C-alpha cells in the first residue's frame, strides 16, 4: 500500500486554519493596497539559477534547503524558497525596468528542506512586498511602515519588536568582513562546521548562526557600526529619522544580518517572544545588488516577507467564517420548493446550507452542527399562506415570515 501520509514538513490546511490564513493574507493585501502596492504572482518554480545566483552560494537556503530536481526536459528546476528572486527575475524578463518604481504584493507557498518543528515547515506560506527602483531611504521607511501597519491591523504589533540594523554599502561590508575574518580566525576550531565553512565564504553569516557555541563567540565579535562609512551612516540615519517621524519603535540590533547574501543597508525583523525560537514573523531589508547580480540593469530594491503560519499562530481576533442559514423542508414533497428558495437566497448573497436527506429533526441537528445561525423551515401549512418559519438557532425564537419579505427578514443574520 502506498504511503498515504503527507510528506514530512507538509500539512493539509483544514477550513478553520485556511480561514485564518486567508484573513491574514487579505489583511496584508488590503493594507498593501492602501500604500499603492498591487498584487502579482510569479511561478512557484524557476530555473535553479534564479535562486543560486541571487541567494548566494553560501546561504543556508542554497546550500541545504532547496528543493531542486531535473524535469523531463532536462532543465534544472527549483521550487521557490522565497519570493524576491522570482520578482527580480520577472522585472528582468518582463522588461519592466522603464516602469520603475514598481510596488508589488505577493502571497503563496514557499519550499525549504529544513528540519520541521513548531513554526517551521517544508512547505509554508508567505506574503510579501517589494519596492523596486527607489534607492532613497524613504523607501525603507515606507516598507517598514507597511509591515508595521499589517501587524497593527492584525492586532499583533504589540506582541512584536522591530529589530533594526544596517549592513551599510559594499565598501563598509568589505571592511567589516576583513575584521570579522580576523576575529573568527582566532576561534576557528571552536566554531560549528557550518560556520567554519562560512568563515571562508561569507563570515557575516556567522552572526546569524543558530548554534549555541557560535553564538557565544559571536557575542564578542566586532560591531558593524565601527565599519560603517559616512554614506552608510547617513543612509541609516535617514531611515531611523523616518521611523521616528512615524512613531514606529525599533530596537537596534547590530547582530541582525539577513540570511541572504544580497542585502545591503537596512535589515529588519519583527520578532515575537511568543513562538519560541521561531520568533521572526516578518523580515526584510534592502537588496540593491540583487537585480544587477542576476544580469539585469542595476535596480534598487527593498521589501519584506511574512510567515503566514507564524502569524496565524499568534493572531487572536480572527473573524469566523460566515455562519450559514439552513433551509429545511418539513416533508419530502416540499423539497423542490425549498430548493428554489435556497437558490434565490444564495443569488441574493446569503450563505445557505441545504441538507441532502433526512427528516426535519435530522436536518435541524445537522444545521446546528454546521453552526448555522438560523433555519428557514418550509412546511405545508405555512407555504399555503405564502410563508415560512424562521428560527433563530442561538435563541430558539421563531416566527412566521412571508416569503415576499424573507430576504429582508434574514438580513439580521448576516
Ligand atoms: P528563520 O531564521 O526562522 O529560519 P529566515 O531568515 O530563514 O527565518 P526569511 O527567509 O526571512 O526567514 O523568511 C521570512 C519569514 O518567513 C520568516 O520570518 C518566517 O516567518 C517565515 N519562514 C521562513 N522559513 C519558514 C519555514 N521553514 N516555515 C515556516 N515559516 C518560515
Ligand atoms: Mg531559515
């Protein structure tokens, strides 16, 4: 017999949870729309090169986490581990450079081969935004403000801290890199195997290590701020000033580096203390080098992505699915008439459950199980008078209502 378990790290999303996800996605989309960001979607798989070139050879994603396969035509394909690379690819292949600046919102599944645990899956969902073609610090401010607005709208801003750092421009990063290599070299043999490898290729990523021993060593590493040049400092000052103007609180965290190689200047994460080690719910930064690195015209970019599953675990006030109204024929002969009424109400926008079988009491039971808010009971005597009985299933109150005004009467339940 075939293995009928879902693949490790993947999950079925049942109606209740899907409703939570949808509410979060829609909230994010609505807020993004208010900032002028419009929704796009890119394919969930791309040529592997798209990710390899952009995420960098040293990122965890490229070295360990990608779902890569050869398709039947012999092309090397990767299921997208994140959204930004695909958007950058779209900018280039779609020839959109003359339309800059561009403001995009996206949502959808992402795939990473990681060790599954609470808040960490192999197929998970993100919603994100990208602002392309805005090299000014005002872009960073807007993007962070949009993230804060989404969290605020979800009632989660007070459960998170905005952590903020700057990775400066390329010169600053190079000089910091030298200092880090010199520092970590002294502890080389104490570093985790991963970090020893990073030391050669991208020492900045050691700062991001989740290994305990690495973290002890990182604690005394040189600070990035000491390596920032004038331009980098000025840029960051403009970002923090903008956040101050908007009264968006942040905590400077000089150890915050984004996991991906293409980031520069602003890096930020909204983290929560309520989800254990998987505490980052929304993270992003500036990636001016990305599009150029992919082979397009150098284009500024800044954006973020939020983990839907993590937001869903945190969010409390998510509205429930609309409660249906049940249409219940008292006798089988009234099935057709009931069906007509159901259809009419649906066309007017009501959410209607119409049982498939059973007597009245069985159908009422089913209506309760479906959390119906009311039932419309269609009986022969009432129908004779051109009416039906409407029962409020929460209070049990019921009354006869003329079919002519039935729709109006039912409005109280929506
Ligand atoms: P982490 O440090 O938790 O691994 P990351 O730096 O790899 O996160 P990003 O690439 O910045 O994460 O992705 C943005 C957001 O997507 C994360 O903050 C998180 O909320 C969510 N996310 C990332 N990986 C996963 C995963 N495997 N399962 C569920 N959500 C995830
Ligand atoms: Mg990760």
